[in-house]
């Protein structure tokens, strides 16, 4: 059986998860690598046995041997590369967020509709975690009832990666668009993907990147520069949906918090669930509240396994074996939420959607 030939565009840190997952998928071949840094592209191609490496993504897309691409570049390039890939008749897996702006989101959506039935999968990797997949089955069978409220928090006490992450022109924002996108999408997906109605959001630039802090390590981007930072420290929001449900979220790169934490909970009229830091289901039976811990291998998000499941799903969609669970329409709606929080903060008032 012919293996799916894949090109990976962008060979930075997150690409390693794509490379490893494609390597472990017996139905794929890592065929080409593209990166602006020629040496890095060469090293990745050597490591993973790719047939070619280039520095211009147009050269990669022009290769008719390539069936599909992963886009692992700066956020401000997602739209142009995704659209070009679709026009080159490639299937596309684009890292989160889908893009930077709503205009770009709609342009990508239009390109998908005009493509020859090509798959575009948005990299909402937490949808593929074991804890997420288990909880979704409970929700889909009605065990939690109607989900009317969720809250999500992803707090770093010290963790601005710097580099392109801290450059608003390239990233589109800070912790909201980098970290918040994960927990917002996770809640929204499990809530049944309701349409957003209104958003009241706040962003804060109070602490900077705190490059003065000593004795505490954190991940730094390859192009980290302690003197450069144009993104928010933290953000919070209350998001209301057309079905009456609401989501409360707060995220930070840096905050005077005791420790790093990820907490995600959902609440329904028949039961509730905590999915992070570990999966627990809360129910009521015989007039008694029950806290239930499922017996599964991964109660928290399993990072490596999640990416493997995401890549496997993408390849299965490319082959026409499964329906895409992270389509472009979902990326557009999540972008509406992210850009809505930033717009609300800038206007200092709630914004509403028709």
C-alpha cells in the first residue's frame, strides 16, 4: 500500500511532536522538510530520513510527490501557507491557532471549500487526549446532562518563552492565543461547540517578561531576547453562548502566583467533571454525591500520546477512513473567541455577535 508522503513546514520546537508522530505512523513517509533556517531544515531531514529539505515553502508545495503537510510555523504565516497548500492540492494539518485574525480565518475556510475535497485539520491536540475522549463518551451518553457552565485556567507563574511567542506581530498575542486556545477549545468542544454570543475580556501588561527573575528555569524560544516583549502577561474572560451556557477562563505567562497550574472543569444539570489536573466525574445517586475516578492509564493530558492520536487521525482522514473532528469551521469559531477577548479588552466593554 502506498504510504502518505508528508512535508513538514517549520522545524521549530513543536515540529518535533509532528516528526515523531509521523515516524511512528506506518502509513506515512516524512518526505520533505522546510525551514527558514537551512541548517535546521537539513538536520531535521537527516534525522528523519526525508528525501529533501528547502527554505521556501513554495518549493515544497510545488513537489507533486507530497500528499499532505503539517504547518508548524509562526502564527502570522499559518493562513498564507495553509491557503497555498490547499491550492497546491495538499491535505493540511495546521498547528493551533488557525491564524491571527478573523479575516484570515474566513479566507482559509473559503479555500477549504474551494479545494478538491482536501482535509484541513486544526491542531487542537487536547481533543485527542485519553481523558478528553473518555469524558466525551460520558457527556455524549447524557451522564452529565446539559452542560451549562465551564471554567478553565492555565497559569504560569513564570513562563514567557520570549522570541516569536513574545512578538505580537508574529504570534498575534501572548498566553491567550498560545495557552488559552487549548483550554478554551477543550471546554467548547466538550460543551457541544455552541455558537458564541458575547464576550467580556481583559488583558494585562503589568509584569513584562520578568527576565530579572533568577533561580527558576522556564522554556525559552530559540530566538529568546530578554529585552523584547510585546504581548500580554495574562488574560481573563467570560464567554456566553447562544444556548445560554457560559465559560470562564484565565491564562498567564507570568503572574504572582504560587505555582504553575492547569484546571479545567465542566458542570451539567446531572453531573460535573474535572478534566485537569486529572479526570474525575461528579454525580449524584441515592441522595449522595459521588466523586468517581475512572480507571484509565492517563487521567491527565498525555502529551506524546495526544499528538500521536492527532497525527493518526489526520492520516486516517486523508485516506478517507474517518470524519475530521477538528475541521476548519471549529478553528474559525475558536478564533472568534480569541480575537473577541482581545477586542473586548481593547474596547473595555463587552462585545456581542449576531
